[in-house]
């Protein structure tokens, strides 16, 4: 475990520990929180196999060259699909906060 000290206004130093939870959180989002957000997506999308459910499997999503719709499997395209939906999938732009979206993308990058 890594720790760092941080001075306060009172001169007391606080110790911050960087354990597993801190490792999962970075500028690109929190993978564990994204996995929790994904639970609602898991009703229609597999991540454990390449079999489709109501929607296509998302296994290896960011490793693919193209999505099932023929568009590139990149951050811009995937974010747009999540926000706007399509082909029976509802859009989540009004349902996900910015941090939830960032966390979800972080999780999708790991599958």
C-alpha cells in the first residue's frame, strides 16, 4: 500500500492511503462503480460471452475494430450509442450523470 502525506492549514499532516479502491479510481473513471452502473445494461448485454441477448455482446468491446452496426468501436461512437440509444436500446443521456458515464466507460474498457 502506498501512502502520501498532505499538509493541512493547522499544520497537521493527513495520511492518504492508496489501496485497491484508490487504484480503481483514476482520471478515466472508477471501474468498480462502472460495473455497478453496468448492472442495468447486463439485462440486455452479455460481457461474459460473445452470445447476444436482446442486444449484442459487449465482451471485448473496446478491442473490436467495428461494432455490430459497422461503426468504429471507439470512445466517441460508444459514448454516442449509450447516450442516444438505437435499434431498440433506450438512450441514457438523461439517466446517467457525467461521473456515471465516465465510470461505465472505464468498466467497458476492462471487459
